[in-house]
């Protein structure tokens, strides 16, 4: 099932387009990476896919429902995580727990299942031991992890992340890629992330969306389906 797509999309911030004839598809149960040089409009591509920006030309699509007819749940982890300041009025556990509530009524009571899901999400990103720490006291990499944990606590069908491994060391990045592969294979999640570390995450991916410079200006998409054994067209 196609969850999101761009079809011959053109977009820019001034008179000249930064994206030209962008055509991609994101399917259910796949792990895709968006890569390209600095300034290659990778973040812009994500925002167009999520409907946060409107294209100049072409069409964008974001599914409203899953294959079983239930509403599609989408989580987005942006790049500028370090914007949390020292006075942010929440600790780590409370922040991640709010992800459990975002899919329902904010007025309902927090349940035992909510707390268990928040704990599991924090453990998955290695941040459970810092659950009582104030967010403003965390490093940039730690803030990145708790935002990922909050997104996981929402149990999205489509998880979109902009450079999620920023601030992580090599071992943490490897663990992160393994976790994302597990979320796809075991839980049926679809994941799209912007990354500069393509070579180290390549073995975990199903699809690569690479932005390349177009001759007369702007960037175009080159999509590669990997022969890694993960991806199946029947999904």
C-alpha cells in the first residue's frame, strides 16, 4: 500500500525551484532513507510529503487510512530538537507519556498501559535511566532520543524523522538502526528518515531516496530499491 507520494512536484522558496520534478513513493512496511548533500532540500521533501508545504506544481498524497480502514497515524521528529531550553516544564518521562495521549483525548486519565508504553519506548532508545531528568538538562543527542521515544509511544503507522541520529555515537546509531528495522519487521511500521550516514545504515534499509543536482538548477529524486532481502513488492 502506498502511504505517501510526490508526483512531478516542483517547489521553491524564491523564484527558482529548489525541488524539480520530484517523484517518490513511500510504501507500507518499509524503511527508507532520504540522502543528499547539504542544502539539497531534504527537509523540504519531508514537509511536502507530510502536507506541511504546498507544491508549486505536481501532486502530493498522504493516505488518510490504513489498509484495514483505520485512520493512518503519522509521527514527525524534526531536526531542531536542541531548541528545548532549560526552563521546559517537564521531565523526560512526562514528555514521552504525552505521546501516548496525543492520539486520544487530552482529558482522559493516564492508564497503566500508557505508562508501560512510555517506559518501553524510553528503554528502546536507552533513556529510561534518565526518566526523572528535566528536559532542559539533557544534551542535544539525549533530547533527540526522547523525541524519538515520544514518537514511538504514539505507535505511528508512518514515522518520519529528520536526521534522527544527530549527536549519537557509533554504537548508539547502530542500535537505533536495528531498532527501526525491528519496528518495521515486527510491528509493521513504515519509516522515512533523512540521513548523511548512508553507508552505515544501508544494510537496514529497503529504499534510498537520493537528491541529486539537476543540471539547470534545483534537485531531483533518484530512488533505489535495495536487494537486501528486506523489501518485498507484495507488501
